[in-house]
């Protein structure tokens, strides 16, 4: 996993925007184990470049400080917890993340729980290139019996204590959305009003794309490699965020069975029954972080329980694709989603363009 910020792609596209030529500046970097992409629409190219550089510097810092498996602040905290230490000093940022993710974990009924880092490692999803052999059932059961959870942690200021040495924090299911919020703040502080931030498929929109809203596509989780199959397209409002969890981004196959990186804390095994879940969060403080975290409980709850999981987290716009490729969608999102063609519209229950 690269730590230095590298801009892998750069493009300029001139767009007529409200009578003014605006430069569309694009840059990308590999961070958090995924590709982060930024598109800025601004008449001042220098301002766009400076703001983008600030965003990727922040992503690089977050990658170092919040990495659960490489030397840094979070790894140091995890090692101290494993040793049974109490009153462990950490950073204000990590203390705040623990408090916020603890609240989300409680609301999700424990389906979202960053305390299960030991299970993540057991299934090798802490590696850049995860794969078999599969962990033994006895070792999985041992960690599940230890019941590591966010409720084991107590935060006082910047001091953390854990009542359970089995806790190992891994913010991988939250950090990409948190990064969206940090990027939005940096862009706004830099005077950028119109931008689209994409961190591994978690997306946040700022402003508009010229005279129209930003439009994004929802990827088909079984799209042909290299293809461009979409479930539909969606226009995003200023400050709106979208998060997707799928079994097609980080997974491996052993004995013909797919093992994806989203682990059910109750069983200790990767969740099954779902190909992907997408949630949309209305503009609000922390919309990016919520969109990232909320997609995991819905994915784990699966086709029979995802609506209840969404209700617990206040999510009204969501779409689930089950193992058979069938779509389930909330009415609020169905009214907005534009199908790729007539067949796509039929599958998601739309009878015409909305």
C-alpha cells in the first residue's frame, strides 16, 4: 500500500458553466487500499490544483495515522489494548472516531463494529492481496466468543481504555467516508464550490457540474471485467453522499466459493446472500462517513433484514442486489434512479422516467 501521495491521472476539460469557461481538473491517488479520484470544476485552475493537492496530502496523512496494520497512531493503540493497558493516550482524532463509530455500532445493533480487526486479519483482509488458506473454524469461534465490540471501549478526552484485550480497531469500513468529509472541508476552505470526490466507490458531491447536478452511475456488481454495465444513474445534490459495499471489490475464491471482506461480527464469517448495497445520505455534517458505515449493516443483514437495518440508521434511500441479481430498493431511491434501459427500469420497478 503506497504511503506517498501520487497523482496517477490528470485531465483538463473545458466546460461552459453559466456563461463562464470552467476548468474541469481531475486527479487520482492510490490510498486506503483503493483508488481515490477527485474532479474539480473551477474557472481558476490554480485554485483547483492547490485544493486538490491539499486533499491528497490529507488522505496521505490519514492513511498513515489511521492504518490498523502499519506503524502509526492506531496501530500503537491496538497494541496497547492487546497488552491489557488502561488509560492509553491517543490522538484527538482517533478518540473522536471511536466515539462516533461506537454510536453507529450501537444504532446498527452491532452489525457495524470496527472492533473486529482480529477477524479481519484472520481472513487476511488486512493484506493488500488477500487470499487463502481459509482460517480454521476453531480460531474463528475463539475470537467470536471473546466478543470484541466497540462497547468495550471507554473514551475520556484523548485517553482510551478497553475492558477486552480482543478488541482490535480497524476503521476500514468508515475511513473512506470520513475521508470524503475531510475532502469536502478542505475544498470549501480552498474556495472550491463544485467538485466530486470518489474514494473507492464512496462518493460525495459539492455544488454542481456546470448547469446540471453531478451524475454518477451505480455499478452492476457482476459487470463484465473492463465493461461499463450500470444498474442506473443518479443525480446528486450539493453535499449528498453515496456509499456502496459489495462482494466484488475485495474478495477471494476458494473451492469455488466467494469470500468477501465484509465480516458478520455475529458469526465471524464473511457475510453471504448479498452482492452489493448502496445507500444515499442527504446533505448533513458527516454525510460521507455515515454513507460508508451504513452500507455494511445492510449488506450483513441481507435480503430479509436490510430494511430494518436501514431504519435503525435512519437510511431512507438504499438499494440491495441479492445473490440472484435481483434488486430491492426503497421507494425514495426508486423515484430518483434512472435505469440504463427499459429492462433496467423494469428490474427496479420503474414504469417510466421520473
